[in-house]
């Protein structure tokens, strides 16, 4: 393999761009597939899991990789688009080996796996060579000469540790999360969906509330219910508070009544109140689709103040496309709704201009009882990415965004379909030979 280093630590490959020989990027590395073998033989590297499109991981045999650099991998350009599916004889390094607790053979000391290296051989195979571990400093262990203090990291040979083949309960997930720390929530959700149920639970436990909330919003319904059900009730309530009220209501609506009420009771009252209101509406109505947290300003707000609000990087882009002008109170349900100001109009007006003088009052707002189809037609007719929902008394209740409309117009299992559908591609002989032969050993 030209351009191959003598040793590559695998966690550092996560997210690296993969290019064909012409220099065109085809995807990014998501993991490395290895085959564990009987001790003391080190695992053999079979290939890379590369995400080549929205939520499509494929397998690239290691024999097709030509160059590995710090910021890029180049392969020979031959790519089978069949969706990758891990076999029983295979192990994913990042998803399954990082964070494991193994033991040093010489002392029996428990250590946590921080990283795993792969190294080329003379026969152009790649094998796992070194294991980077972190000492846990467990009590009662003998510390002989040369043993380092608690928490210190060291790199050891593969045959210096044992315990990779055992099933570990309570395995951490800090290493996996760190490897994909910069990934968008939707992409991380795809990885979480692909993990075994045990590993999904461990990753959910390691994510902070905000990040887990973002990931849950992108997962299929079955995964959401499974993960939420395995969290402690107090933590589940915290995660629901971090979710958008509409997403939290959708998830709670799928739970048994007793569990739903328990979680709503544990949530902070100010967070539970909008969720309870959303649960009173039909699922496929404007009221059931809306979020209760749009951008709202009073009539004496200026263009500069409105622009400052929509610059919030945590704001959904569809919600940031407009602000709603309402009399006090400006939390939903608001005082009288006066109109909408689209962000393009804000950009065209002088900063001191009052929003009340430039708001659009001609477009009729949505009513909470409008059907999904009616809402979709309004958005399509007027080329909108969001629209206000106002009750019969003129109070703003929330806003329906185009992403929520699409989410409900698509088949109920569209997330599973997007994540699970395999391409109609014939088997790759080289891939089958590499993976099949190793699995038989």
C-alpha cells in the first residue's frame, strides 16, 4: 500500500474524508472492521465502514485502500454500494472496542481502552498491533516497579491485554462519543441506530442531556422509545425538557398513559405546560404539528433586536426565517398576534425601524384544527418554510415548520427506510472473499 504509515490509531480516522484516485470525495470514515482471532494472534483488519451518502454506510476492503494520511484516505475507486451489515464474526473498533475494560496480562490490572492501532504486514495485510489504555487505579491491586499512577495512559501490545472476547455489561462510551464529537446530530443518530441495543443504551447514558435530546429527535420512533425507557425517570424527564416541545410531545404521545404522566410530572412545570397543550391536539393537525417556541417580539422591538434573536446558532433554520409580532405576553399563548416579519425584510430595513411597521398582515395564519394536507398546501402555495398558528381569539399558539410537515407527510417508517434500505447491488466477490474467509477461521 503506497503512502501507508507504519501505524495508524483508528479513533483518529473517524470522520476523515475518503477520496477516489481522481481526487473526488466519496464519503467519510465511520469505523474500521476487524476479525478477532484465537489468542495470541492479533485481529485482522478487514476494511473500512465509509458513509457515502445520507445514512448509507458501505464496506471498503482494506486491500483497496491505497493511501492513509492524517486528513485523507484514498482508495482505488472500486466501490460496492450495498449497505454494510456487520457479521457475527466481525467487530467494529470504534463502536465496540473503545471504552472496554480489559486487563493487563502481567498484573491483572483493569484498564480502559482509549484507542486501537492497526499496522501493515509484509503480506499487505493489516493487523491490530497496539492498544492505548488508561489505568483506572482500582483499589487492592499490587503496584510493582514501573506501574504508573491512576489515570495515566500507556500503549501496550495486543497480546499484553485480555478480555476483548468477553461480553461486558456497563461498558462506557466516552471514546466513541469523542471520536464523533463534531458530527451532526442526524449523522450520530444513524450511527446510534446501527449499534446493538446494549451499546445504544451505553451511548445514551454517556451523552449529555442536550446532545441526547438532539439525537433522539433524529431517531426512529422505536429507538426513541427504547432509549427513553432505559433511562432513569429523572434523567428521561431532563432529556425531554431539552427536546423541542413538539418533538417531546410526539415521543410522549407514543408512551403508555401512566409512563407519560410520570414523566410530565417530573418535568419542570414551565417545560411540561407547552407539551401538555400540544398533546391535546390531533396528531395530524396544525396544533399537533406546531412548536410552541417560535421567535416572538413585541411591536416596539426594532429590526436590530429581531435580527439579534434569529442569529441564535441553536435556532432551527426554519424558525429563524421569520419573527412573529405579538402584544404581551410574548410567550405562547401570546397576546394579540399582529403579523409576521420575514428575515429578508429585516435585512432590507434600517436597524432602528420598528417591526410593527413592516410586518406582513395580509397572509391568514393557520388555525390549530387545520389538517396536515391543508397546512402543506398553504406552505406550498405561498413558498413558506414556516407559518404561525393562531386561535379564534387572535392569540399566537405556535408555528408549523416545513420539516415537521415533511416528517408527517412521509411514511411513518421513513427514518427506518432511510437508515435500513439496502441498495440493489450484487455482492462484491473481493469483499465476500475477504470477509467470508476470515469469518471461517
